């Protein structure tokens, strides 16, 4: 395996360092951060780890073939671009960038240089997400009617991105993974309470083809810690609760049925309440699975499950949702929005 470097060792970056260090074979893992205290703590925990405060040391080191960008979102584009131009494979934490134009440039650059570009859409690597996707794909839930998710807590308040950009990539990437399609339109409304111009709570609504709808609640200003996705189908319903210690996935054999022959309005729709099934899912740390996938894609020269195009797709919807958010929730037709975007940036 090639030598690998993690740029940014904050609250999430240090977890990436830990996983890549534990997964290393004969390769060297580097950590880069401006904070010397963080680097000292990492060296104490991982004796074979190499460190530097200057990310240019990473870019110019020909022994380092892979770079993980885990800085603040505002720094993703610059560092990922420089690493790709230096001929390195790149893993970028979510979101890929803060604009569609920058995300598209990284995708084009990676494809032109034949480099692996992967985005940290962590929930795609969660074993429960994999199982729930299979349930949807094999028709176990029937026709999907709608999906809603909640990602809220009283937690870290960001200064450089709102709740939409901070939390939204997780839920959007999972939606696209489950449905294998992009939304037709998106609308978002939210409010700022703690900092001017940075929304602490955001509600996002999306419409997909075939009348599938989705709703996402995002907040870092909430009394509950919830990481929950509910899928309502014509046959069954499923709930993925990632905060549950056990029994993270529940399948409800509940549905509403319309009768062809009926005497009264009350007979027209009947409600079925069946069993609740809790399938066994062996849950490995999703981040470890994600990191291993990146290493496998580097070694085998394969396209990652969450490649640059997946990252671009999420950034496009985030940008359109943010446009709606700043315009009092006006719905944004994605095809029209980006047609205008491309025509105005030629």
C-alpha cells in the first residue's frame, strides 16, 4: 500500500488518522495540522505516525500517493485540487466543496489525471444502510412513497457553514443511494438564532420522479440527539435509528390498502398492522469500512462507491437548497437552476 497523509486532525480528522493508522500494512501514515498540540497527542497515541504542520510537505513528497482532506469545508477545494495536480489519489470529507463549479472542476481533474477521487459520505458505508437499500431494491417495502430523516442534536455549532452544509450531505447521499435517482426540485427553510447569517435549523423538502417525496430536518440546536431515517412503502415501512445501541433497523409490516369493491367510505381504505421484524445486522464501525474501501480502490484502481460524481450530485442539491433557503423557501427546479447556472458561467 502507498504512503498516505491526512490533512486536518480536528474532531473528525483524528478519527480518520486512527483508522488509516490501524489499517496500514507496510505503508507510512502522515498527519498534518497547524496545531502542534494535536500532533503531539496523535504521536503519543500512534508511535509510528509521522507529522508535519505544513501541508506543502505532503504535496511535494513523492512517497505519499494518497491524501485525505479533512480540513474545514472551505479548504477542501484548494487542497484536493493541489493533491490531484500532484498526481495523488484523494479522499475528501463531506461536502466535497462549497460550490458546484468547484466540485465539477475536481471531478474533471481526477478523471483527466486518472486519479481516485472519493468523498466521505459516511452513511453509505453503514451496514444498516446497505441492508435497507437491499430491502428497497428487492421490493420488500413495495413502492416507496416517501422518506424522512432527522439529524439533530445540541452539539457543535459551526462558524463557516450552516446546518444544511454541515449535516445535509449525510442525508442527501443516503437518499440518492436508496432511490438511485436525483430530485426534481428542492425547497428549504430555516432560521438563524445563534449567529447572523448561519442557519442553526433547516427543513429541506425534495420531490423525486414517480411522486416520491422526502423531508430532512437538520439542527445543532435541539434537545434530542436523533439520527433516524424512515422509509414508508406500499407494503411495509422501515426505520433506521443510528442512535440506538442495538436494533438499529426495524421493519414494520404495516400498510394502508384500497379496496376495489366497498360499500361505505370506511371500507374503502383498510389499515393493516402486522409484525415488527428486527433483522440482525453485524455492525462494524462505518468509518473503518469507508477507509478500507478507499484503500481498496487505490490498490485495485476502482471507482469508489462515493466517487467524485456522487459528491458533485450532493453539492448540486445543497447549492440549490441553499439558494431556496436564502430566498424564503422558494422551490428550486434543479434542471432549470443549473441550466441557468451553466449559461451564465460560459
